[in-house]
C-alpha cells in the first residue's frame, strides 16, 4: 500500500509545475500484472499479461471503471518447446480479445464475457471470419501451404500457394496476415528461400490479386496498402493491392514487430517503434512514406496506441524519469505528460475518454500500478 501511495505522490507532485498532467480518477491506481491494455466491455478496460515465472501462462483481466474486476481468464498454453509468434494481441473486429497464447502451438481468444473461444493468427472480420495462413499434410503431394478463410467450422475459401519447394514457416509459426481498409488481405511466404513472395487476395472471395517475388514480413495495413519489412534492405515498404510497392522508408533499427506499429488510417499516418538499445519512434506519412518526425535520441519512446484527435500515446523514459505522453501526430510534441514511478508497458483511451495505463515497478517486476487518468481534467 505504501508503494501505491508513493506512486500517487510522484504523479500528483508534478501537477503544479506540469500544468498538462491529467487527473487520476478516484479509486485508482490498483496493483495488477502489467501488459497491453485494450478497450474492454462497456466503458471498462482489459489487460493481457504474461507470468514472469511461467511465460506460457496468460491472464486476461477485465476491469470496471470503478477499479473492480469484472472477470478473469487464466490459462497456460499446452506446449513444451513453444514457438512464439509476432501476431499482436488486440480487440478484434468481432469483439474478441486475441490471439492469446503461443501462436505456433496453442492459442485462443477471449470473448466479451471472459469465455475462451477459438483464436485466429491472421485477420479477423466483424462476422468472426478468420483469414490466416495454414499448413497441412496432403498425401501424396506432401505439405500444403495455403491462405484460408474460415468462419467457425466452415471453410469459405482456400488459396493454395504453389512452388515453395520444401519451405515451412520458421518455428511452425504461420506468417502474419493483414487486411487493409479496402478488403485486400496480404501475406508473405518463403522467407529465406529463392521462391519467396508476397501475395495479395480479395478477402471476400479468395481471388488472387497479385503474386510478387521478394522476402517480406507484413506487420500492419493502412486504408489501402499492406506494410511490410523488407528482409534485405531492412526498410519498411507499402504494398498496394496490385502487389506494386508504393513507397519505401529506411528504419532506424532492423528489428520491427507488428505490436510496435500503430496505424492512424483516418489521418494517413504510421508510427513505427524500433528498439535496441532504446526505443525510438518514427512518424511516417502513410501515402508517401515521408518521415514526419523522429523521437529524440536522448529519450526512449515506445508507441502504444491512438487517442482522441489522433494523439499518439507513448511510453517515455529519460534518465530516471518515466511517463506516458500524448504526442501530436504531425509534430511529435507532447500535449500532456503523466509521470509514473514505473515503466509504462500499455495504455489505451477508453470510450469515455479516460485512459488506462499499465506499468511495472520496478521494471521487470510481475506487478505494478494500473492507473486510470482523465486528460480532460488537469
């Protein structure tokens, strides 16, 4: 309890000199396992956390606005030598939270009532359709790799990918499938082999739109393009539905994962978080790839999610100072700052415009203060 009080004091002590600091909502913070924050049932929030003691144990917790728990779903992935994937956990278009678990072996989703349901490692549509890359053994030809659309137990379409030789997904983790605002699905096959290619498909019918050679990893999608990391150059490329590259932008680091890319489709902006040794964030014009701004080299800035008006919520570290900041999408300047005593690992603006912030204290700890703040009251 004393640690919580100290954390509150750290935040509130900044209220006078830092006029833009949001107000802490009454009843918060509470002690919770840290992780990504998602919009939960009603005006509440959901936090997805992984145990530090057992990394295959996953907890999904829904919180009410008054800081009480609505429900908790806990499950351990059933695998030994688990193969982790890069597919990010999110609030899916059908209202489920997922994918949860270990993508290459055992994964699932959680519905709005906290019940376990089938997971999807690719793109999820509002009606529950899952478009994902799948492998299966088909005698006598051998391994079949295909892009498959399923709704429940029904298969809607299947596009088999020919000519990949003996290639299999690394670690048995299916390539990530993304879908743009126009209904085109994007996937890449054959990383590391001469037959590598990207494929674009009509997500409603499964009709092939393009097949283009090259080694890519898709990480996100804009309103009209797929975003992928190109293996040889290490850059970020935007690919249209016809398979043609719209633009290419160099990255600050070679490591790029889907959970560190935030896309603002309404304002045509892409925020790319790159790590090693510290987080740097670049803001790009989604239409041209032009760099709008880059976070200062003296700071560690990790993009987390979007807030009202196109603000980017980002976890920031500078020296011993840690905070959540709302950055302007066009210029990267802080509109307000909420100082925390722990490392910010997740943040999400909810439907009532308050923001839930998940932190670790100390960094790497199994728990930390979970805050709810109101940026409209400072």
